[in-house]
C-alpha cells in the first residue's frame, strides 16, 4: 500500500511539473517528458478509465499540440475523449473540453470548413462506438462480432486520419489484424 501511494505521489509530482512547464513556461518538449512519466504511472495504477489518467492524456495532448505534433496530439486527445465519454457521457463539460481540443487539432491538420471538422468528429465518435461495441462483444466471448466492430472502427479511422497511427494500430490488434512486415 505504501509503495502504491509513493508511486501516486511521484506521478503527481511529474504531472505538476509538466503542467507548469506547459501552461506557465511554454516549454512543451520538457512538459511532454514529465507528463508521459505521470501518465505511465497513473495508467499502471488506476487503469485506463480513471479521471486522473484522462487528465494526463489531456495534458500530454496539449504539450504535443504546442509542439505542432498534431498527429500525436490527436492520439492523446482521442484517448482522453474516449475515457471521458465512458466516465461522464458525451455532454459533460470534461468531455466537451476534450472534443473542443480535438476540433482544434483537426483544424490544424488542414480541415478548415465546419462541415469537414464535423465529419471528422462524427467519424471519431462512430469509431469509438464501434470500438466499445467490439470490447463488449469480446468480453461476452462473441469474437466474430467483436472483430467486425473493430474492423468498422479501423476503417473509419483510416479513412479520416490515414493508415498510420497508434489508434489504428490498437484497434487492429484488438481485431487480430497484424501489421504487415516492414519493407526489405
């Protein structure tokens, strides 16, 4: 128990330093390092679906956005959104905050019109719903249906955000789809 508390204190220390570096000093690269340390500890102790884990994903996304690493930022903001929608629902203030940040990233990646941004956001929400349905089917032992839901989620992610990326890789692993071998 004491070891767990010590780890949580360490995570909070990294989180506070990273947040200060990001929000007050504008040192996004150093903030990213500290915040990823906090995220790793928080996720190992609390799991993915916890408020503190979601805050760490949010802050890492913000530090990456500040460095103009939009694709990576999108991955962290999307994970934050998935956690917050699961914990609080789509219309909670925390979920809307993550939604807004994703919209900013999507605009920074080159989708400027309101219609394009809304289509990308609809794709993210649809992909998340397919992924959640896949998780539910998998837990029930209905692997064929789970795989189909994961494939639908991956198809949406690929269509809107390209073939590469951590989100697509995570979904494909859940679906049992292996990455192709690297070119020779």
